[in-house]
C-alpha cells in the first residue's frame, strides 16, 4: 500500500510516498528555516505563507521522485495536530482537496505519532513491542511506552521547555543562530564540557519521567552574565557544557524507564535525536538492549515520510480510519 504523506505543522512543508509503512519512495522537505533565521525563531504567519507557496510543488516533487501517478497512491495522510494553526490549515486543506478530487481515503495523523514512527522508516527487522520512545523536538518532549501499534502510554513530558526549545534558547543567549541544536552541537565539538558545572534537572524520584529545562537555561544565563562579552572559546565551552547536561538528563531518564518497563526496544525520535552526543550516550547506557535512532537525519526533524508510516500502521490496526478524513478536525495542541 502506497501512502502520500503531507506535513505542515511548523516551518517544514513536506510530502513523501511510503510503501507499507517502511519503504520510503520519496521524502521531499522544503524548509522556511532561512527566513526564520532572521527573526531568531519561527514567526507563524511567515511560516504559513511559505507553506502556501511550497505545498503544491512539494507534493508534485514527491510523486515524481517516487515515480508515482495518482492512480498508484492508495491513501493520503496528513498531520492534523499538534502545530501552528495557520500552518496546519495549509496542509490539511490541501490534503482534503486532493483526497476529494482524486477520490482517495484521507487519514488524519498525529504529528508526534509520526515522530514515533520515524524509527520504522527503512526498517527491515521485525518490530518487537513494548518499545520505549523518547521524543525530543523543538515543540515536544515526551517519554512514551509503545505497547503495540498506536497504543501509547505517555510516561512523562516536559513541564516547561522541550529539549529542542532549550537548545534554541541557549543558542540565542550565546549568540549562535537558529536553529540552535545543530549550532550548539557544532560549537561543542571545540568546547570543554566540564568547564561549567550546570545542573542536571529533574533527576529526583517524584519527577523521574518528567523533564524541565528552564533551570538549566537560567544557569547558562547566569554564567553568561558573569563572563560579560563572550569570546569564541567561551561560546564553545558553554555549548559543550550545556549539551553534556541536557544529554545526561535525557539519556539517564531513558535508561531508568527502559529498566523499569523492561522493554524490547528503545527509540529516540524528533529533531534532537539528530544530536550525536545524545546518540552516543544512549548507546552506551543502553548496552544489551536494542536501541534505534532514525536511520537518516532527514527522518529526525519534521518530514512527511514519518506521517505516511504512522498512517499506514493506523489503518492496518483500524480500517475505519480510512473513512475518517471527510471532516478532519484540526487540533493545534492536541496531546498524544
Ligand atoms: O522535530 P523538529 O524538526 O520540530 C518539532 O516538531 O519541534 O525539531 C526541531 C528541533 C529544533 O529545536 C532544533 O534545534 C533541534 O530539533 N535539533 C537539534 C539538532 N538538530 C535539530 N538539537 C540538538 N542537536 C542537533 N543536532
Ligand atoms: Zn516535530
């Protein structure tokens, strides 16, 4: 079964064709990130206007790259929550129009479920449940127990900033560009991660599966204020020290939950799962367990292949979703 996925929840306009949930035939992403660099973050209206420009060419490109005509497509999947409302409207309206004109079923799909399914893209091995998934993005940060296909139990989540948001805010604080994650991890390569003694927040028992990065962010602010004008080495050292603290918290909680729930597999997903240091620490701490992070960096950040994959497994579980797209509801902040 070939599904055309469409994703427009934030600043990436994306379309992809995926066969049977795992085989990626195309994965096209147009990002408006360069426009948001100027403002140091995503301006929702600018993102929505860009989606409108990009959506039709991106869909055409995805079909062309997959060598598919409309007749080859069995269903359309679209991310309908959570996200920026004006951005969501572009993807959902386009998907509905196509489904109507081409007479295809439309499957509304949750964006975070998409991130969770990004680890099944290009996958050949059998899937073994239960799976523990840490989703770490700019807009969301959750620890999820995947008991079977689309059976989610959220064990914990962030109480303030998501991990990627913390990377972005710290980067802005120390004068690195947007998005902060790649900039911080690059600067950290030349930095000393032990120079600043930053807190590892929320490792106490009560909040063992929740996250909070605002204290860590404030600690960075205090160090920056003490130093005054930052030299290049200061920026590199702050980046490395921050990255060490953030990745310690994420990997420790993942290990704790993997042991408590004795899961068969452990996955990392979302934009921050592109972080090399985080992957290294997870691999080290989870030795003896099956550990996966998305097979390509393009599957970590927002993309439509993950939406098509999640939709495939959703309709495998419950065929009634194939008729559910006639009236898609948009939820800007719908939890998983
Ligand atoms: O999943 P995503 O594309 O968008 C959301 O759904 O939020 O994640 C974007 C986030 C940004 O905050 C970005 O700074 C972060 O992922 N990110 C990284 C890296 N690459 C992207 N964070 C840390 N290290 C990276 N290499
Ligand atoms: Zn995302």
